[in-house]
């Protein structure tokens, strides 16, 4: 019973995430839906800026804490509705709070696991984390190579210090979140000009640049792997 109580917060978060996913709530934040209601939503934000900002932070926090798939649409929605700067700030706050909730729930669930078999993702990350915990934690938060929620749970298993986890999530995750917010804001400008999502997106530099940045960010692990391979082959 004691073990079940320790897992209860994590079980509740997972259950909420599953319920939200099958409820289709993310469909309301899709670019197509936001394009249709962009003027109405932005008028609502202008009338109630504080409440709207807190509501967005709460939505992102809930999505991250429950491991809700497709949370990228919420990040992009922040850029579409609040702009790049404010949207990025709101997204980073929501992502950090949500990740912190999931991290604490996971660490409570795992407890003392020194003699337990580690999950597959933890095994893959353990060597790099123990070798250079600070730089490796920032690296995990900087690139979209591993799933965000999976990395959060893995760092909880590895007993990552709380200060390091929060700092890496807030600062390291700013790059990925900022680019996705930028993409959302670019989509909003394109939609404002065309009054709908159209094939013109493929020729709009404001949309293409953040997509290029996302592609470059995704290549970081490959570049690092190649550099390590060259270094190892050149070593005696």
C-alpha cells in the first residue's frame, strides 16, 4: 500500500493525460482552428490579458505534467496568440512548471531504486549523465532527440538535483520552445495576410526560417556523435 501511494501522483498525471488526449482538446489549439477564430481570441486576450496569460500557462503546464502528446500545438498557439516574446515567456514558464510537477511525481514514485533495474531510456542516458551531469542535462533539454516527458522521468530516476533540473529546463528548453513559438507567430502573420492557412506558407520566409532552425536543432546530436567518433578514432 505504501508503494502504491508513492506511485499515486504519477498514476493520476498519466490518467489525466490519457483522458485529455482522447477528449480531443488539442484540436481546439490546432493552427486551422486558431486561424478560424484568431480575431475573436485576440480580442479576448486584449480585453483580459492577465487571465488569458495565466490560462495559457496553465494549459501548457497541464500538458507537460501529464505527458500529453502533441503539446507542440500549445507552444505554437502561444506564438500565434501572444506573439514571439510574450508567447515564449509564457511557454517557458508553463513548460518549466509542468516539467517540475512531473519530475517531483516521478522522483516520489521511484524512491530508493538503487537495486532496481533501470528503464531502457535511463540506461541509455546514464553514462553521459554521470560523466558530465550539468552539460549533459542542458544538452538533453536543448535538442529534441529524446521525448521531453521521457527525459524528465529519466532525470528523476537518475536523481538529478532539483536546481539543475529547473535551470536546464528553463534555460536549455528556451531554444526549442522559442523556435516553436516563433513558428506559431509566423503562422499567425501569414494567416492574417491570407485569412486562412494556404500553400503560401511554403514560400513565406517568416515561416520557413523557424522550420529551418528546428531542422538544424534536430541535427545537433548527429553532429556531436560525429565529432566524438572522429575524436575517438584519432586518439591513440
